[in-house]
């Protein structure tokens, strides 16, 4: 009897332990799934909000739902959180042909009783050549100077310690920058103005510019969170600067939440067809005066999606060739001034050349069968509108396949899966199977992009054999929200082979730095889809143009045979409607005629172009062509890093950046006011909380982690169900025992 009782007690103890384990396993997922959970983050453990964590548990004077991008937040002595709002963000652009000069002003006002030291992360176009920083203090303007990154940081910290106003602009990625401001006094307004130069995109007669307004959270592979100290930190063995590229994220948007608003003005100049000016994602208004067209937003907009503007020139003004020239540099440094003073200065000239490729000869170019590899990102950051856009794009691409083609589909998040181990013939049964595969896709998990790239670029898995050669084309659909771009670039460079990689940016704020560079390395193109309604049009245009490139093996040289100093190098394949856009540097004694050669199908193609063409029709607004050339060269140098030449690349990029006054990975702009502030108030550090990009799921909707969360939730639910059965069995057994005991007690004694 004693032994049986002991066994029963042990069984009850084991059952209780199983119940406790099941509850502990499932409870975190219940918390993560709660929309009001403050600890829920997109792809938790990888997209971390810095300088939060423990502070979320402290009392506050306002709800975190009220915090938006650009708000400066600090802790006062009693632990409460107090916001300080920037008054405005103003962007002005001046377009001249293919050049765009942009000024970004961010205006802050300190309405607290403390001196604020703030840091905020903001986006710019990945081709932006940032060369100017101005600190506006009342009527005074402090010009920023370029220095090596460590030296600029030291100057900023010294000014900060001495109570002087200062600003520091640093590059974290080519499309991601950090601005730090020091000693913003109570009641004071501070304006940080950043200027950059970029080239306008041109395709099929359509000019297009894009200005990003929000930094999307980045997936950090190998991420670990250090929660042991006063400040949470994001660290990763694979992304050394993880903490600097992850911004604090605000929670779900509330109806009454204050927002950081942006105002944008664009001067398009003369010759624009006003009926063809369009912004697909924002409402705009036009103003035409004396033949010049200016565009502005109809109203201030929330900074939660990219601004895109496109236009056409009036009929007859579309270029066959365009040449922009500039003599000398935009920023003169000390060595330039000394050389000019000595009378021996020989200024270099810079040119931006655009030549439209020849029209494709459809009769001489037979459509070759192709092996189309469709890759889709199904990570947590794609939840909501992005995954809908990507799935529609996949289905549209499948509809364009013919019986001569073969295909495969690869989806990735924390893991990678394929429709088939090898490419399949485009038969009706295989296409039906593929559509079922696409319809089942859901967004969840991390963004382990290397797994998908390895599978997509592998060339040993083509199972379809045909007499005619296949064009192997990879269409990669993603928002590009990763932090390990350089490692992925290396992977593409080493494995691209004869494949062509075409990237399709999905969502309201894709990582254009990764998307464009990956396409360049893959000798393909980058397409941006910002809303579902654009899927059919843009995927159709992409599939039509990649059937066969118009020009391949493109080379550029002077008419005397010498090779100019030009970028990009090598020039990627060109497709119908896309121009040759070359930025080059030349000396005064070098020829002024350029020869462009390539292969058009099986024939050689050549065109000569005078570098002095069209100069009379081009206004003298081309300052900044040297910046475009230097920025292209810096990008090429950074892509050439392979682990053994990193120090040499760093030295070359640093020297180039200092010479042309450009912000880069190794140089920063710093502006310091020599006059200390007149305030005895205590100082406080500030951080910035950003919007999620428009269409992203609010934090806390799903446990979108870097693990297989759906499997864990299923196992947890099964364990909880088993535990509940055990608990019910124990309760039933106890009721039976009580009934037996009661029956024994009530049994009449004989």
C-alpha cells in the first residue's frame, strides 16, 4: 500500500513538472503575440531597439505610442521620459539634366529644461555624395569640415565636453547616416543642414528620383543582446557595427500619435511636360512659372515611406546623347590652393555622359529559352503588404513562362526551402504545383539571405536538358532589410558565374544600397515596387526587357585608344530603353571624343561621342560632377574588399574622401561652434525612435523571430495540451479517491 502511494506521489510530481514546463514554454509566445507587449520586436533578437529595455519598465510622462521618428527622448532624474520634438524636416532639390543637388534640413527645438545631446539615424539615397554640413544657430552658420572618422569624433566629443554646440555626420552604410548634436540649450532651436549630389535615373524617356524617408529595421545575423548593464546593446559576430545601424522603433501607430512630418520641394527646371509629372506614393502640387516647373508635396507627410517623383521632357527634347562637363573640383583643399598660387595648377575635368543604346533588332534576336530562378523573401519584415506584393509578382512571373523555359522557386526566412531540388520544365502541371507553393507562403522568421543566394546561384542543379542554351536569370524579391551587406556582396561576386541577378525591391522602404549593388554585381537591374497596383506593370516590363540584353561587353575609350578613368567599371549589360551612364575624369591634354563599344547580339556595335556636345544648351549648373565620379570610385573600392586588402582599401577611400570632401565609411563631417552655450542646466543624452515603414506589421502582432517560431509555437501548444490532459486525469483520479473515501466513511459498520 505504501509503495503504491509513493508511486502515485511521484507520478503527480512528474505531471506537475510537465505542466510547469509547458506553461513556461508557451507563456513567452503568449506575451509576444500580445499587441500591447512592449517587449515585442520585429524579428526579435535581431532588430533591436537600442537604449530601451530596462527603461520601458520605468514610469513615464507620456505613452510610448506617442513617440515618432525624430523625437529626442531622455531620462530626467526621477526616471521619467520627456520628449523633445524637431519642428520640421525640409528637403529641397534642384534638378539640372541628370544632376540633382539636394539639401536636407532637420530643425530641432529643445523645449525641456535640460541641455540635450542627441543622436539619430536617417536614410539617404545609396548613391548620394554627401559633401556639406551646415550648423545653423540663429543667424550664424557653422560650416562643417571633413576629417578622418576617428579624428572627427574626437573633435566632436571635445566640443561636447567644453559645452560647445556641435554636429557630427557619419556614414554607417552608403544609404544610412548618423547625425549627432551636442549641447542644445533649453528653449533653443538648432538646424542641421546636410547637402549631397546624385544622378537622376533615366529609362525609356522617363526621369525618376527617389528620396527615402525612413530607415527600415535591419536583420542582424549572429545577433546577441547584452542585457547585463544599464544600457541594452546589440552585438553580432557577423556585423561588427550592429549597434550603430539599428534604431529604436516606436510601437504601433495610434490615431492621435504625433508624427515627424516631411516637406519636399523639387525644382525641375525648363522643358518638362507637366502632364507627365507624377508621384506614385504621395500627393503633389505643380507650379509653372516662366517655363520652369516646381513640384512640392500637397501637404506635409509622415516620414514612413520613400518619396518617388517621375517626369518626362516635352516632345522633341528627349536626348540621344547628353554630356555634362565641369572643370576643377567643387571643394578646393589646401594643396589645390597652393598649386594655384604657384601658377602650376592643371585642373582636371569631370564629365557625366549618357548615351542611349541602339534599338533592339527583334528580327535578328531570337528569344532563347531561359532558366528562371524566382527567389522570395518570407521573413518577418515582409509581413503585411510586402508579402502580398511579392506573391503577386511571383504568380505574374510564372504566367510569363513558355514551354521552352524551365524554372524553380526558392523561399527563405530563418531557413530556406525550394519548390524542387532542381529546375522544372514549365509544363501546366508544374506551374499548377508552383502556384500552390506560392499561395501557401507566409511571412515569419529571420532573413538568412545567404542560404537563398547560395541555392539560387548554384549552377549544378539544372535538370532540364535542351539543345538550345538557356539564359540563366535569377529574380530576387526582398526588402533587403539586412545588416551584413558586404558578406552577401562577396558571395554574389564569387558565385555569380554566367547567371544574371535581377533584384526587385518590395515594400515602402527597401534597402536600396543592397538591392542596387547586388544587381550591379550580378550584371542585372534593380526594380522597385512600392504598392500592389504596380506589380503587373513592373514585373511585365522586367520580364520583357530581360529576354535578351541589347548590349553586352561594353567598353569605353578615348578616340586615340587610351582608357579614361571612368566608373562604373565594368559597365553592366544594357537592356531596352536603359542608357549608358558614365562618370569620368580627364586631364586638359586628353582627347575630347569618347568611343563606346559593345556587342549587339552576335554583331559588334560602336558609337562615337564628342565630350563637348550639347554644351551650349546646358546651363552652367554642373558643380558636383567630381563628387559623382569620386562616389562611384569609392563604391567600387569598397566592393573590392576581400579580407586581404582591407587596409589598402581603407587608405584609398580615406584619401579620396578627404580630397573631395565626402562622407564615407572612414571620414566624417564635423561642425563646431567656438562659443560655449550660456546655460547651467544639466545635460542629458537623447535617442530617436523611428516609424516602422508603411505597410509593415506593428510590433507585437506575431513573434517574428530569428528562430523557427511557428514550429516552437506548435510544439509548445502540443506540450500544453498534453499537460492539460495530465492535469485533467489527476483531477479525475482525486475525485474518484475522494468518492471512495466518502463511501468508506458512510458505509454502515457491521
